[in-house]
C-alpha cells in the first residue's frame, strides 16, 4: 500500500505534539507508522465515505483511503492535547465574547 503524507499533516504534527526538532522525513515516517500500525477509530464524514480517524500509541491522524493509496491529511494530536484544546477553546470563546461585549 502506498502512503502519502501531506505538508499540512506534518505541520499539524509539529504544532500539536510540540516537536519542532525532527526533520520532515522523520515526522513523515512517524505518521506512516501510525497509518499502518494504528487502529481505525471512527469514520469521518465526507462525500465518498473513505475518510477515517486512526489512532496508534495515543496519537490520532485522519486519512483518506483510495484503492491502494492512503493519504494522511492531518494529525489530531494526543488525547491529552485534544482534551486540553477543547477546554481552552471554550474559555477563549467565552473571554472573547466578554471582551467584545464590554
């Protein structure tokens, strides 16, 4: 199976796992390993029903699967990061509303 990694996925991996020292090739290899060794968690909505979330060692990615090719489109990060960003996102939205109202 051919596995392609988008630049967006590499950028998101760096941002969400705070790994700015690894080379692009190293990050791509990590994402490819997650894609091959990970478990499909859930389908993601799209028109062709070929988009899935895959998780391996606590790191989640989103792929699009076509015939014999997988394209890694983004990295969602670790569970702890995802939980943190959801709570911080709510706080940021609330504080922005207060700033704009006042």
